[in-house]
């Protein structure tokens, strides 16, 4: 409902005598046409895969330790049982910490993504701002960001113009 009200308000603006220009871009399409983005994404995928294998190996080791403990449990004294349980819990904490270190909210993957992808995204945002100012556009939508657009005129898609402004050919 909120989107409908905004859409009606935006369509009513020209009727009030204000002539506004609108356009949309597809940032996924733009990014897919930038080689440095593809390279950065491949690098992130490889890092993520390597880190994931490391985390899975740590959890597999814990699983093995637990199974061995279960098999030998009947033969162990209470003190030995307690020590083994503590070892397993400590190893599990290490594995969870490793997982958080790599994939947590401020983990290594997030930081690497910021380092590799953010400059490209900033460059695109700057090009879109300049394009909007130079072309007199009041609003530029991103059709790849989940915006619900029921109809888009392909003539209003300015993704190729943004790529050209960035110096890329599609």
C-alpha cells in the first residue's frame, strides 16, 4: 500500500506542473560488465571456500573426538570423562570462534568484501549521481535492488549510459 501511495504521488507531480525526469538502472547488470568486479568476486569466492573448508575440518575433528569419547566412555573414570568433555567443549568453542572470525558480522570475509567491492560500488554510485545531475533526473531507481516496478520502459533504462560513464563497453 505504501508503495502504491508513493507511486501515485510520483505520478501526480507532473500533473502539478513540475516536470520531473525518472530513470532506472540495473546495478547487477552494471557490475556484471565490470571485469574488476568479477575478479574481486572470484577472489572472495575462493577465500570463502577455503575458510569454509577450514571451519568444516574443525567441526569434523570435534565430531570424531565426540564419537571416540562415546565409544570409550564406559571404560573411563569420572575424572577422565570430565577432562574429555572439557576438551571437546574447548575444541567446539575454538571452531565457533574460527567461524565467527571468518564469517561473522565484522569477520574477515566482510572486511575483504569492503576492501575489494566497496570501491567499485562507490565508483558506480558516483557515476549515477553525476549522470542524474547532468541529465536533470529527479529520481533514478535500481531495478535489481528488489524495487517493485510493475512496468519499466526499456528506453528509461540508463544502465548502459552508466557503464559508458565509467569507461566500460558492454
